[in-house]
C-alpha cells in the first residue's frame, strides 16, 4: 500500500512548485495537455454557476503556476464567458477558446486583445475581423486531436469546462489531471469535473499531492509510460 506523503514541513510555495513541475519526457507529435479542475467533496464543480468560488489562495496559486509553465490555455467558450476571462497573465500565454460558433458575445474585450485564438470547425462561418482563428475538424464540432497536433511541442493547460474535459479524456488527449478537492458540500445540480463520451477507465498514477492548512487536497495524476 502506498501512503500519500503530506509533508508538514513543506512551505505552500515549495508544495505548489513540486506539484506543477513539468516532466522531462513529453510528446513531440502533439501538445502536452494538463487538465486543471476543482471539485467539492460531494462532486460539485461550481457555486452560483462558476468554479472560482470553490477555491482558495492555494488553489489560485496552483492555477497561476500551471499557467506560468504553459504556452497556452485550452478552454471552452462557455467557460470563458461564465468565468469572465480576461487577457491572460503571463504575457507569453495564448488562450485557445474552443467553440462551435463564431459568436463571441460576452468576450469581445478578450478577443480584441489578440491574445485569444478562436478554435472552431471548418463548418462554421467567418470569424469576426481581427480575431485569430484555428480551424480543426470537418464536422459540426472541433476535432481536438487536430488541435493537439497543430500545437505539437507546446504545453497546454486545459481549464474546462466539464464538456471539454470529458472530450479530452474520451479522446485520450490528457497527459496529466490536476484536481483540487475543496472541503465544501454544495449539492445542487452542478456538473462533474468531466462528462461526455465514455473514456478509457484504466488506472492513472498518482504523481504528487499535498494538503494545505485549510483542508484543501491537491492531487496530480498522470498517464505515465
């Protein structure tokens, strides 16, 4: 039996640093994809329709540290609008916003910055002038495997929502799965961290974990070779 070592001597900064450290071996033929999600202990992913209110300072630190080590963020348009995404920090980071429509109402300022690329299938109409675009897939929905191949060599962190997370899992495109378990019970009808088509249900490996002083549990799983 393996016991998770929760080192009480570790500082919050060193725990976060170890938690998000990039592995030396990463795929070269597609992007390296890290999913970062948060859940209450009863499986809820949002309070009042947004996930931000579930977290705490350390969860925000993990969020920022993952972004600092990434080339891009992969996120659904619904999440961008619901969570009021702004121009990303750090400055090298590009947002890749997955959508089945070119209507970006509610996120106009973000797309006007040039730091967000709209990822859409070939079947939809023209993207508004000035918005960077990435076309992926001939059907009605974005082909995520095409996206991962187009961004080969990059480190991407996916921030959901649950539909995008489920599709990435079902298509076996996730390399690492970061989940924060918040010590809250929210009930309601909140979605799981991932839903959609069935995914490969084989076991993942626990690569790292830590518990903060507030009882938030941070877990990092990987599809290790």
